[in-house]
């Protein structure tokens, strides 16, 4: 499939996904799913089509909500083309709930620790949540946190496995207030990754502290049209502000400075090595000057 043809099909999906597109070498269709894919991804598209029924049943079982819509999944094997659509270099996939469309950068699948099936599960989770909950009632942090929780911790972005930002942010007080993550996430790299980590942490705390059913109950209240503050107070018998404070205190209790130092071990070793190099250079220069001074004094005699 040529680039122009692919872009045309993607345009049709985004603008009018209900339009029927005849199956061909660049599309695969079942009553449950349509897959549109780049040239060379025939086997991958078939793999997604085969795995989809199980992924769908898993999410339906987890949330007890039906996936009663037919999504379209777009596989792109060109990183530059995907980034133009996604708008961020860290993003590996994204969902468009209003159109029931999922777009995946397949070119990153070989460089990330995430399987394609898990990516699909994560993005389908977004579609499912937005299908049953109005956008204004679903905070971004909860949307992302729940989908990471439901897909084994996976985020839409390629997380930096060598460094986690949340412990340092919590200890320094530079984490985000949840109200500031309700509509959108920061665009800068560090802020974006921190927002994802924080969203995941809050939902995991909710699950550990109050049980997995609490997440289902909370989402059920949002589905009924209850706002997030009232839903938290209704389900947990505390105010939203108190819930947020308790989450932070719980996280602080599990983080100590040894943990913080271990997280930044690579940076500490690098800085230490640089300092030792500088000290060695200074020590060498001082010895050289002392040697030259001794020689001058010897010549004076």
C-alpha cells in the first residue's frame, strides 16, 4: 500500500469511521475489529486480529462492561509518519475514543519491552472507558492510571527504564496535584513521564488500600455521571483532598533516601567519576608546579 493510500484510509477512519472500507491487501476485517496496516505487516495484522477476541473478553471480564463497539486499529511501520500523527516522540500508541480508533507505531515494537497484544489491550481499555464514561467525568490521570493497571503497568509512552521520576518528585514536593492532571498531561519529556508514573501509582494505591473492587465502584459512579470528587468521597468516605494526601504519605513512607540514591546510582557514579578525574588533574598540575619550583630553587644554588 502506497503512502498516499494509507494516509487516505487513515483520514477516512478519523473523519468517518462508520464508512465501510472494503477488505483488501491493506485491511483485515471481522465483525469485531478492522485492522489497517502498512506494507509488510500482513502477518502482524493477522496476529492482532486473532488475539483481539481474547483481549476483548479479558477487559469485559475485568470491568464487567461490554465492548459493544467495533474499533479500527491502525498499524504504522514508519516512525516519522507516526510522530507526525502522535505529536510526541515518546508516544508508541494512542487512542481516539470519539472515533473508536487506535493507532500504533509498530516500528517501536522491537525496541520496547512491550508486546503488541498488551499495547492493544491498553488502548482498547481507553476506548472502553470513554465509551461508558463521558469525557468530562473521566480525569486524565484516572484514565491513564486505570489503563496501566489493567494492562500490567503498560503506558502509552516508552518509559525510561533506567530512571523513575516519581520518588524524587515526591521527596522534593515537585509532583503534580491531581487536579492539574485532570484535563491534560505536560508535553515535556520529564513532565510527561512523571504524569504517567503518578497516575499509575495513584490507581495502584487505590487497589492495594481499598481493593480492586474499589476501582470498579469508582468507575461505576463516574459512569452514572457523578464527578470525581463526589465519587471518591462516596466510595472511600473521605474527601478527594484527603485521599490525595493519604496517597502521598503512603508513598513517602515507602521511599527513603537510600531508595532515592539507588534510583540515581548511574548519575551519582558519573558525577563521582568526573570529580575524581578533575581532582586527579588538579593534583597532577600541583605536582608539576612543585617539581618545577624545586628545579628553579636547585638551579639558584
